């Protein structure tokens, strides 16, 4: 699928979005792991719920998305909340983050497996990656149906094996499927400190 087609698709989806954007559960529940200062990236940010939370936490935040509609909406939310975020339209597949450029990277509901090495490299020593997206072992018809955009069991652990595991959640159809977060995997990994 061409970049222009993808951009048009996401612009259309975000044009009808309502309400204030919300940060991903992996970030909300593990906000206490964030550093008190540093550079953060909300990659494939959508409407920027993660970016807004990172800015509220005192980090210098960049937010990138392919959708100009999403970036415009994020800018409106930033202004309403008096928050600073450097928001930009960017194809992260073509322009991934530079090595050792961020202390925190957050990704939610975006899966481009080929970016995993660049994301690990983009973290500074001690940096954190927060990741949340859909899994194949879904119990509800929510999220994408294309298997290219669904994680295999424990796939985030393999994709980000160079990082130290700090938080992981993936339960799929185990136990009482009416309880808990089911359709998604949550991951927090940390790049090793330099010695």
C-alpha cells in the first residue's frame, strides 16, 4: 500500500475522532517508571494521548504520525492544555529515529516489525520503550484483522530481546475471558546502561 493511500486512510479515520485523546494503558499504569527529565518520542502518535501524558510528566516530547489530521488535532489539544510537544507529520518507516536520541519511546497500536532494531538503537543507555498493541490470540473482534498487524504469542519479547524486560502482560484467552485486558500485549523494556 502506498504512503499516500495510508495517509489518506488515517486522515479519514482521525477526521471523525471525538473527545480528548487518552494515553495507552502501558504508559498510564507504568508512568512511575518515567525519568524526571529527558527526551521522549510518541511514535505513530495518532491524536497524541501518549505525547500529552509525557509532556505533563515534564519530558521534552516529540510526536510523529503519518496523518496530518492527527497532528493538527494534537496541536489543538496541546494549546488547550498549555503543553509543549514538537509534533510533526513523518513516515517513521522512511525516517526512523536516530540512534541514541531518546530516553523514552512510546508506541501504541502500531506494528512495523522492521523498525525494532532502529527503536532499540534510538534509546539512550537506560532508556525505556513502552509498547502496546493487538495480539493474534484475541477474544473479541477488536482492532485489526490483518495478521501482519497482530502479534504472535510473546513476539514483543523476541522483537525487543536486546532490552531488559521491565513489564510484560499478555494473557489472550487464558482463564475468565470477561476479566482483564485480553486483546493486547503490553511491554516495557530498558536499554542497558553503559559501563
